[in-house]
């Protein structure tokens, strides 16, 4: 019967199991999961040297690892309470067996945690096998204060099952407070009467043009 050759006792990146000795037996190769893209082993054809070894070259197709990114978001802040700013973590291809896991944490930009948004830190977040997205909500605090647009960041870390293409998203809190002019009404004009009134503004975003 046939057996594994004495020179090449086995492949370097896996194992070979053979069926019962005899003509037409099946040899089963199992890759050990490393990054190799090819392997080799030999089989003794049973006819004796010098030409008794059959060389077998294995081409190993490595699984495709998706790339991970998180997208930027812009949203009005609101006047009171909190609203959810939703970020989407995306994969370039469906997650493989075992899925994709990651951690995330917010970081201040011009927006301050506890004042403009609620800080968030999460571990063990997952995108299930076969899926491509996961959404994350950050709570934004509404107010009626005069202020420009403000930003904060969501940073991705500790990724397994994917490579990171873009691990940081920017959240932009858009000012939606209207400018208020006081007094709201001016006296009716009168011929020959000079009127002087200072106008005050609150809300909106300076400069006022």
C-alpha cells in the first residue's frame, strides 16, 4: 500500500491523514490556521526507489479579513434634554466565523463631556458573523446657549476579526439656537423725531451681520 514518504514526513503548515492502504486511497490535508499560502508533502507510491515519491503541493486560500471603519455624524443639539447621535461601525465585507469585536470610547474636542454630550466607554462590542454593521448611540445635551458648532470624537480600539481602516469618527453638534433681538418692536416713525435705540442679541452664532 501507499504511505507518507520517508523524506518528506509531512507538510510544514498542517497535517495529512490517509485512508486504508490500497489503490485509490484518500489523503486528507488539514491546515493549521497560520498565514502560509502554500504547503508540500510527498507520498510513497510503493514501487521502491529511486522514483517512488509523489510530490503534492497545496495552495492555501486564506480567508478574507474585512476592514472596519466608523463614520462621522452631524446633528442638531436640540434645546433641552438629550438626543441620540448615532454612529455606524461598518465592515467592508461580512464578518467571518466568530464575528468581529472591538472597544470604543468618546473623547472631547471643542465639545465637553458632561456639558455638551455624555461620555461613553464600551468594551466587548461585536458585529456578528455574516453581518456588516453595528450602531452606537452617544447622547447629546440640548441647550439654548449662544455657541458655535462643537465637536467630539469616538475612537475604536482592541479590534479582533478585522483590520482598522478608519478608527475615529467625529461627531459635530450643530448649533440650532435662533438669534433673538430685543426689543422686538420699535416705535412707529414720526416726522422730525429722532429715535435712538440699542439692539441687543442673544442666541445664534456671532458675529451678527
